[in-house]
C-alpha cells in the first residue's frame, strides 16, 4: 500500500500547571521491503505556556530517524529534525489576534536556508476587518512529519473588509473586501511568481 506500518506508539498529554501544557508522541514504524520503506522512529514533543489573558507561547521539537540496519536504498535521509517557537496573540476583547513563528530544520545533508518564519495579524471590529500576513520559507527547510506547500518563497498577503449594517428582515449587513497577494523567489533575484488582486 506504500503506507508506514506502525509497530508501537506512545502518547502523553496533560497540564503541568494551570498555564503550562505538555504533549508527547513516540511512534515506531516497521520496515516495508515490498514498498522500499525504511523503519523509522518518530517523536513529537511540545510545550504550551499561556501568557496574558488569551495568548500563548508554543515550543516544539520533532524528530524522524531511520532505525535498524537496513540495506534498503531510497531517497530518505537518515534523519530530519524540526524545532521552533510560536507566539499566538489574542487580545482580551478579541478584536486583535495573530501569530509569530520561527521554525528550523536539521538534516543529514546540511542545507542552507533551512528556516520557516512568519507573522500574521488580524483586526476585527463590527465595521472593519484587516488581515495581514508575511511568510518566508527557505529553500532548505524540510519537515518529513509535516506539510510544506512551497519552499524558497517570500509571501505577502493583505485583506481589508468594510461592513455596512442594514438590519432589515432579510439582510443584516453588506460587506466589501479587497485582497492583495504577492509571492517572490528571493534566491532567483526576487522573481515574482504570484501577484493578484481580488
């Protein structure tokens, strides 16, 4: 089938304090000779600390490593490790929300630009909504236990929405919005790959 076969799995999660939460996952997969899949040891460790009234800081470490003395030949590197920190913001009145993150990866074959970082901010009130996001993903960033849509990019996105409240029997409000998206490839002389308005 081409899917990893799980040999053993251990999970642990819970509150260390009222504001600090821990999560842990350890999984061992079997070698699959028919599909040329190596045995792997997979581990995820995460801590979440609540700060202020509704915000939190997350720390995580993810490890995927081949195990056993397999003679299989495939394109999977011996190991892939990701670690990072996320800050998730939510104001007391919930009008402001957003996040800030920095992730890094380590592989057997050391690669340049092995990072992923970004920031997004949302302001949402009765009449106005503004959302902005900036993301940069290095060409060498890898996450075997995650999903990366595109690498080697710098992305900007902004959206504004204006709401008009009518409150008739059939219509409560009308909104008008404008979006702008812009993506470049920094390692290719900032080549513009995507640019659209809507």
